């Protein structure tokens, strides 16, 4: 029988969750003051050995929600798995893996592994963590895997390559984490996941994290999980993220964007477009308007991607133009502004994009620039995500009604449901647990690994 948690009181301190003194000391050093809702609900269940389905929006702290209890179980040297799961030594040997974390992108693999290593500092090297992903030399990763590893964070494609080369085996995996499960499936990893899951033991602890639950994810959970605890956590304090939408004339988005960046003196701005070539084109056009920008997409070499991301996080790069590869998993502290030049094809990806700002209670701003060809699609985004935004205009770039194609109706925001106050509806940023399959059809500017 599935246990469902939708809301629970969040304890004031991590000590209430049953974590070890070594982990608590590290959390204090990292200034983790109070567990987030997903951490408060997930950590005790993972420590108890339960399988888990967790629905949580980006920025909710889910990496710590699975990493901390896994580290504690591994460091304890024995499993605390419930009946029906395998038990025994959790130490890696040979070319085996004790805990496998599957993620959709290179950046997320590196970030998750770095976080896990940071949490494990006081274990003094007792827990070996390796990240493997495409875009870099496979030889260095094969060498890192010699002797096995306690925790392996991997993208599916590279992991299959390493298995084919006999660099690693999955038949001793005791803990499996699927992070961003919906994103992995949407990026076309269904066959890879099926192949990998067949190589893991039937008896293991499985933790599945997903922001949305399309049919593919539901089928995966039914196949993999044994009597799971199900947790649904609402997004963090939505009032910290302000959403605005500006209507502009067709062909004037770039000029309006440059004006906004200069007028507001934004020092760190993440701009989303839908295509890799669009990144380069927008960067070129902004340079003509006196704004230097870097690009971030799947065709960039991994070393270049890492350098650009590090520079943006450090504040050395003021404007970063990215495809949806940056919409999930990237944790940039206090990112003030996210801008949609192109609307995402999926309404759910709208929430993931804007979730790069306003994280962990910080104030953030999410802007969308739309012309008349975007009007209908933005209404779909509003409807699917239950948001209602006033249409605004950029001073000096007011819409010329005479230039609007008469086949497009005048744009008006969606009306909030009867009985709901407009102000309240605007602040409801809850992401729906389904996606529009028509919009997803044909989706992929493929940044798949």
C-alpha cells in the first residue's frame, strides 16, 4: 500500500530527522538552518529503507533529500532496508556500485556529485563518489571507477558505454535514485533507462524524483517501486518570485531585451531561447547593441560549458543565453532575473525556467517577452500552470496595433476562476502534475547526453 504525504509540519532543525552527528555538523557549516518540506518528509522515509516517489518543483532542496540519508546508510556499513529489499554490506568492491543516481544532463551530474562530496566531508574519504557523463574523455572516468565506487552519479548514455567497456557493473546496486525522471524520459532516454534498470537487482531501494508525472513516469513508478511512500510538495514560497509578461512588436524582442538590461543595470541575467542556433544569433545581435553575452547549449564542448557556467555563477558573465538544458538542476545562488525570449514549448518547462530565480526564499524576477504570435501559447502556459498575469508594455517599445496580423486576436490575460481573487491567483505558481502532450510532440532541440 502506498503511503502518501501531501503536507507535514517542517521541523525547525535537521537533528529531528535522525541524521548522524557528522552530517549535522556539515549542514551547520553549510548554513543549512531548517529542512525544506521535501527534506523533512523524504529523509526519514529514506533512512527507514522505504521506496519513494517524490514530486517537488525545482529549487526545493531534493538533492539533499536523497543524498543525506544515502550517505548515512552507506557510511553505517549496513543497510536499513525494510522487508522485501536486499540487505548486507554497502561497501563497493571490484567494479561494483552501491548507490546509483541517474540524471538527465552533464551539468546536473556534476552538480549532484559535488553536493554529495560536500555533504560527506566529515566522513574523511570513506565514501567514494564518482560522476560520469558524456562530452569528456571516457578514459579518465574509467580510471576513476577502478575499484568500484560507493555512489555513482551518471547520465544514461555514458553509463551504458562504461558498462559495455566492463568498467562498471550494476548487479550490486542497493540504492537507485532517478532524479528528474520526467526530464530523462522527455529527452529520449526511455530505451537507455530500460536497459540500465534490467542490469540492477530486483531487490533494492528505489527513489524517484520528478517535477511532473506524465504517463511514462507513472508507468516507470509502477514497474520499479515496492510499496513506496509518495510525497507531493508544493513549490517554495512563491511570493519571492515575481512574474511579469511584456507584449512587444514582432521583431523587437532583442531591442526591448537590451533596453531592459541596460535600464535596470542587471548584473546577472539568464535568457532562455528554444534553439542552439538561436543562442548564437541572439548573442551576436546583443553584441551589436553593446551587450556582451555568453551562450550555453548542448553543442558546446563540456569544458567550455563548465567554464561558462562557472563564470556566470561567479558573476563574471552578466548575460547568459541558454536552451532548456539550463532549465533544470542548475543551482545559481541569488540569480535575480530570468527572461524568456522564446516561450518554452512545454508549459511545465516554463515553471522550470523561471525556477532558476527566486530560489530558497530569495527575491527573483521572471520576465517573458511575447509578440502577437506568442499570444495563444502564453495563454496555454497560464492555463496549465494556473497563473494569470497582466500584460505590460516596455516604455519606448509599445505595441503598434496596426502591425498585428488580423488573424491573431487581441491579447488579454486569462480570467481567474470564479470566486478567486486576482491577487491570490497571480501568486499561485503551483506546477500542474501533467503536461500537454500536443505541445510536447516533436519537442527537442535535443540537448540529450
